[in-house]
C-alpha cells in the first residue's frame, strides 16, 4: 500500500492538494489496515485523512531547501528505468 506514497517536496511544479490528499489517504489506509473502512469507522477514517492532509500540507509549506527543484518528468523517467532494471520490460 505505502509504495504509492511519493516524495512531494522540492518538485517543480509543486505538489498539488490532490497529491497531498492521495498520499495522506494511503498513509491512513496503511495505519488502519483498511482499504475502505466500514460504515461504523468511516467518519473516524475520513477525519484522519483530513487531519493528515492538513499536517502534510503544513509540513510541505514550511520546509526549506537550498537544493534545486527536481523535475517531475525526469524523476518519473528515472523511476521507469529503475523499474525495468528490477522487474524487466512489460510485455
């Protein structure tokens, strides 16, 4: 599950609110063990997602670096190359 959580800091263009929320959702899913919570737990689950999203956005907004921003396309290409080396080409 958490393999889908990507680094969001120091990219150009910056992470969108949807990307931050998606990462937060994955994090809460991992912590809770629920991919989709029951109706009984849905309110607590969604509250946790919203609170983690707010905390993550606050963190990203407050981080500072002197390193140049990474290019999303270049990083995605590097990830594809690593995946091919690890798992081979898709057929």
